């Protein structure tokens, strides 16, 4: 029987008192991990509700018994836990901390997890695929993410921007429980995921925090701004570093050093990244008759093999996959 008062109750995956069933089902839903009862004869009342979005899933979890959960390493997804009731003691790497209402947790791919849940613990969990999350970060930085994204695991949602992030997740749960229109609109669904990803990137310290803050706050010299304006105005034209330096009015060496400092890339690498983003936008908004080849050529990529390789490295999917998902 479905308890409609519980979050995401329309999306119930299981309701069981069998620990063996829970182990098998949760391994399928997340990854290989262990679940053990901390009492001799646990009275399990486990529930899992899960709704798949685009590159993420939203989940409601409770076990109804004092349990320990352990995973050696999250493989390819971020896991964000928002407690609704009860408490859980987490160990993430060398860190140990308590999660309860207002005190959340984010575990990054590559990190292990051990948590002891109280019998009354209830969570909303967000499972977010790594490739999509890092793609949103790459878009914000306007450059490829080359090192793994790692978050600080303790997430304070009791006040300030953390509380705003939690309210955003609350809204998503409410929308899915009631109108449930967002899930059926791929464009809206992706945009909501992007908003949550950018919220996490803004709220929680991580390995790219300084680069992201610098991208948003640095006031670059006038010649760097002139060079960037010239690049953006000529994305569909062939340009070289000499023409960019001429537009900036400084020697190439001076421009190269300053551009890397304030933009994070060399001028030509930035030019290439912006053209790839332009091609991606056109593939996402393809018109009748558009093909991968026509869009690539429109943005100055005349070698389709190289274009496909660079596009896949930058966005985590082939250009043909982007086109197919938006037509």
C-alpha cells in the first residue's frame, strides 16, 4: 500500500521488511555496497521511492531500523543526502560528522562512504551523474574540466545559501508529487538539473571553487577584454593568435600570459571552446535539414572526425547523440 503522505510516493520502488531484498535492490539502484543491521533482530520497514530525471534521480529513503551502510567508492555519480528526520553519522574519507535536518552531505565520485542511520532516519537523496555535473561546470568555466570535481562533504543547509538550495530541492519534490509536468519536458528537466548543479557549485566548497569565483569576479585588463570581444565577434571566421593580438593592441606573449590568468585558457583554446559551445547550441536547437556536418561546418569545423572527437571530450557525448536527443 502506498502512503501518499510520504515524499515521492507515486514513484515507490519497494516497501519491505526483508534486509536481503533491500541489499539487492539498493545495489541495483546505486552501486555495490553493504548494509548491516546494528541490532540482533531488526524490525525493518524499508521504503525506496525513486524518480529518474535526465542525468539525475531524486529519491526518498528510510529503513525503519538502526543500520550501517558502507560503500568502498562511488563510481560515476555524486550523492547528496538531505535528512528529513532522525540522524546519520557519516564517515567520508577521513572525515566523520553527523547529518540531521539542516545538516546534509555530498559524496563525490571516488570517495568511500560509511554511515550509521538511526531507526527514524528519513532522507531525500539526489543522485547526479558525474559526466553531466562536470559538463555544467565546464560550461560555466568555458573550458574543459581536466581534474576530478571533488566537494567538501559536509553541507550546511540550515541557513543562507545552503537553505536556499534545500528549498530548491523541496520545490522539485513538491512539483513531482503534484503537477509532475517537469519530468515530461526534457528541456525543462535539464534546465532544473543545471540550476541545482550550479547551486551546489556556488554553495559548497570544491576543487574548482577558486577558478569559478575568479571567472565570475575578475576584472581583466582592457586589452584582455578587447581580445575576448574580438574572439566572440569572429567565432564563425578563421582567426589566429596574431590577429587577436593585433585587435588587443599588445604583443602576443603579453596577451597569452594575461589571457590565461584572467580567462583560464589561451586565446585560441578559448576560441575553440566557444565554437564548440556554439555548435552544441545549434545541435540542441536543430532546424529541419540540419545535420552534424552542416552544423560543424557552420562553426568552422571542417574535419568531422576531429570535431566529433573534440566535441565528445568536451561534452561527454557525441554530436550525433546531441542532435538525436533534440529532434
